[in-house]
C-alpha cells in the first residue's frame, strides 16, 4: 500500500519542530522535565515546546498558509511562547500535602 503524502507539508512539520528545539536550546530551556516526569510541571523542549509547535503548525496549515519559512517562524514563536508566556497562561497547580 502506498501512502500519498504532501512532502512539503511533512517537511514543514519537521522544520517547525526542529526550529523550536534549536531556539529552545538557545534560550536554555531544559531538554527533559524534572524527575519524576509524571508529576513535573517543568517546561522542557520535548514537552510542551515541540508539541505546541506541531499544534500551531497544524492550525496555521489548515488555514491555508503553508511553507518551510512559515514553519520556521512557527517554531521560533513556539519556543519563545514556551519560555516567556506559558507560565503565565498555565500556572503550576498548588500541591496539597498529605
């Protein structure tokens, strides 16, 4: 079975993720969250930066704007959003002591 895929679209997703990872490394965002990862609310490159880059790319591409340059810009904006704005939008939950 041959899967027909738009090569530009798939490479645009890859460019968005790679550019968000590179900019995240330049901004010194940790690569992985703190341990234990299930209970960590640390922003990292793997989650949520790369996942947000994929989501924002999907939204913009669905609106009809696509291309490698747009994907690179989305990756840069996503890394900046994760570093500076995400904590304000989604604050860390208050943990109750047992």
